[in-house]
């Protein structure tokens, strides 16, 4: 039988280690947990690389490809092996009628080829990725903001407030998310409307941001509500109430810090879902509107060229797949770091 260890008999090094661990804040432990995970570091690094590449879209279009990805290039020509080559080439299929855009050159100009309008697909990919990531990120913040307000208000207040907000969540939840998003997009596209002192045009990126951000609020607000209700019945909250601490202090000091971890876990997974949703809406022509581009609109542009120039569709599809995969991998590690019990249970 091993002898019991007296806490006072610990070595100075062990005591210093325990003191250092006690001093570390929870967010520092999360940061160290992410650094210790190769999956988190690789996925975060690749995500940052994608973001930086999309932010450098104007630099690539101006100084590398030398093309305007938003201007039609039906009559444009480029030099390949020193010979002028038209971007739109005579079709060799069937009767030879019509034209076919140039395929991938794997060079600075038209690296991934051209679309049906003679525009550089690689340059449009970078511009489209910037819009797709912007829409996904902004809609994620909007969704988390409203979901946190509704979920905390319903779970913490209870009674009539909880009943009204829960019924509202259930009512919105009853609509299929894509059907609701498409319906809202059809209503808002083609119209300009005022949002307070601001006027939003029909082609603005704010339209898909608001639509995607709002349709997923019930799916996040319900788990937040359940989390708040569980915390509200915990022993330390009961003790705080017994000590006469005011409700708003309990909310700020105990409820919000505990709910914030749940919101952080939701963020990367919700952003991945929003990227897919934006691409789906744009592919159906009810998302990003011309002249803006996104990965979804480029997918739509390559629909008719799928057999002759598949890279027009394969490139944005691959970008969506990789970005969503990286976000999910990072989100899984983040969840395990914030909730170690979930990692042990798998």
C-alpha cells in the first residue's frame, strides 16, 4: 500500500508548478491547448492562408494576371508560347458553332482558364472567396449575437418571457432553413429598403448577410437557452442568490462567462455552415448578385461548362470543401479544449 502524500511535504518545484497552474486563467489554458494540437495549428494556419490570399485579390488581378475579373473578355487575347491566343476559341464539338473559353494555362494569366464571359477564373476565385468569407463571418456574428440575447433572456428570465421567446423560436424552426432563406431572398432581391438611417440596395452584400444570419438564430438560441437554464439551477447560482447578490450581477459574473464558451464553440462550425448556405443561395441566383462574385456564383457560371471546362466549377467547389473541412477540424479541437468531458466520452 502506497503511503499518503502530505501536501506540506511537496517539493518547492512541485509547489511552484501547482501555484503557476492555479494562476493560469481559463483562456490561457484554452490557448495552450490549441497550440498543443497539431490539427488545430495546421487548420488555423491554412485558414489564415486562405484569408490572406483572398485579401490579396486586387494585387493578384493587377500585378500577376493583369486582368479585370469583372469585365467581359470575349474578344481578349493572351500570349501563350509567344503567340497571341484568343481567350474565347472556336468550338470543336458538333458542328463547330459557337466558342469555348480557354482552359487552364497554369501560368500567371488565366491560370484556371476562363468562364463563359472570358473572365479570369483564378482572379474571380480570389474575389469570390473574399465575399464568401465576409458573408459567412458577418452572418455568424449576427446569428451568435441575436441567439445569445434570445437564449439568455429566455433561459434566465423564465415564465412568460421564456414562453413567448420559445414559441417564437419553434415557429421559425418549423420552416425548412433553405426554404425560409430562399423565400426571404426572393422578397428582398430587386428592392432597395431603409434600415434606420441607412439605405440598402438590392445588390448589396448586406442582404445575404442578414438573411443567413437570421435564419440560423433558432438553431443556436435553443442550445443557449438550455445551457442558461442548467447554469441557473446550479449550486453556485443558488448560493449567490442566497447571499443576496443582484440578478444582473449574477448574469454578468456567472451566466455570461459560462455561456461565452458555448458561443465560441458554435462560431467555426456555424461559419462553415454559412459558407455552404451562401454558396447554395448564390448558385440558385438568390444570393450574391452581379457584379459581385462569390464561390457560389462561380459554380453557377461553370454549370454549362462542366464537360468542356470543368475547372470553372471544380475550383470553387474545391475551395468550399477545403474551407469547410478546415473550419470543422478547428471547431472539433476547440470544442474538446473547452469541454474535455466531451473528448473523453468519444
